[in-house]
C-alpha cells in the first residue's frame, strides 16, 4: 500500500518467524508510553473513544457471504504460526507483522483456561515505517489492558484501533519526523472463535477444507460503501485515490496529510471492520498478507498454493516464505509480508472428490433387441 506521492523513508527488512512486535525507540514513543511491559490486569486503564460509547458490534460487521457457525463442536484449534517479509522491489521496508500464539501469557497475563488465545497482525506502512512500528507494538497492549477483553472483544478491539491512532497523533505532535501512516489487520483466536479486524487493504483468507473464505474486505476508495462514507465526511475520490492522495480509505496515522483526518473525524477512518467465525474441524489455516501479496494472488489461488506447500512440509513459517518468494516471482511491485496460522497439528489432507453415482437404464426396445440376440445365439 502506498500514498499518491510514493514517499518512502527508511526502514529495515525483517524475515524472522519470531513474533514479538518491535519496540519503537523514538523518544516521542517513550513520552507517550512510559511502560514497555504489562505486568498485571489493570482497572479500566483505557478511556473509550467517543465514537464507540454507543456503538453496537453488529453495526461494525462486514457484509459477507460468510456464515458464522453456531452449532456446538468439540473441536479445539491447535494454533501454530509463522511469518516472512521481504523488501521486494522497493528501496525500503515498511511492512511489519506480529505473531503471538499465546497472547495473554506473552503480554504478562496468566491464561485462565486451556483454550487458545492468539494474536496475529500485519501492518503495511506508507510514507515511512514509524506508524507501522508504533501500531504493531501498541495495538496488542491496548487490547489486553482493557478489562472488557475478551468478553466484549469486537468493541475492545475497535476501541484499541482508535486509541492507538490517537496515541500516534500525540507522538507525531512531539516529533514531526514520525509522520506516516499504516493499514492494519489483526486476527485473534479466542477459544474456538476467529475474529478479524481490518482497516485498510491487507487481507485475511481462511482455508476451510480447501475453499478460500475471505475474512476481510479491502478498503479501497473506489468501493461503493467506502466512497459513500468518504463523501459523507466531506472527502472525495479522484482517480481512485482518497482526496487524490491515498489509495486506501482506512488507515491509522496520516495525521500530517491535510484534509484527511482530524480530532472530529474525516474521510480517512481508523475504525476497523470485523468478520467473525467459529472454527471447526474443516478449518485448516489462515493467511494474512499485505496488499503486495494480493496484487499477484487471488484468494483461492493463495489458498491452493499454501495448501500444497503445507502438504509438503507442514511448516507455517516456511509456507509464509513460500508465499513471499512466489509473489516476488510473479513480479509484485510492493513490500511483502505474509503470516500463516495453522489450526491443526497435521498437514492438510488430500481432498478426494466423491465419485458420482451413475444410474444406467435400458429401454424396453433395447431389452427386446438384447433378448432376440441371446435367443439367436441359443439356436446356433
């Protein structure tokens, strides 16, 4: 994802599959957040963003053909993850990811039950890497600090997106050199539930018995729903770009870009959309990728490719690398980041198409001809 001016600042490529988010070292970060570690649950340490005080979670759901599975099941996902990044054909790296298979424990909380609790994210920066680093580091902390997590998970995550966006605005006010923006996609596995929150054009795709199920919607300015929202907020879409400047309709940061965002709102939204499903035995893995992946992969194509690789080696980290390497071969022109999360300990099984039941019949005339032929053989 890039802005219209194609401004690229410094950044480092990271291709490790280890999942701790980067710790931003800017003094402005440290002034906004004095503590780098959450040690114990706090009592309402966050103030709700005003736009969320009366928000119903159903109003924030993405319209999709995905059906939420409500039936009871004994299936417990066993999460395994890996990730890979590559600078691609760009001059600098602005994509960041996080993989945490044990979310609450990793952030200083004791897991109170045996069920999975995991957090995964991809953050595609533009105009520099500062916003992506900031969001990657602080978004999970805002989520886990909220005393309503995980009971009111969608409202907590939506609040965390906006709180992180406002915190970055404060950081930028202390250090103008941080000015930049990022798209953000976060996926949480809580028990049997998979919750995906998206703001921007990263994408999450679930493999359900070989079939690609899109768990997010790309927020492009030309999408009818986004264009309507943009225009209602006083913005416009020109040549596919928001206010002629940005090719996404939702992102965190970008406070420095005139006319896109202010304290009272604006056409560039940081509020995520959600898709939620209950995982079953048919759910094999999830792919999360920045738009550099999806520029050269269709969702089903990526699932087919990743499924074949997992059948070969059953390694989500290596599968992530396979996706990134294949995107490079297909000449993706952007930075590349991919996260693969497996929900089963074994590799995806071979899918054998059931043989159709063929019913054959013979007409009365055919029976007579056959009987006549057999009678003739008897006379000979």
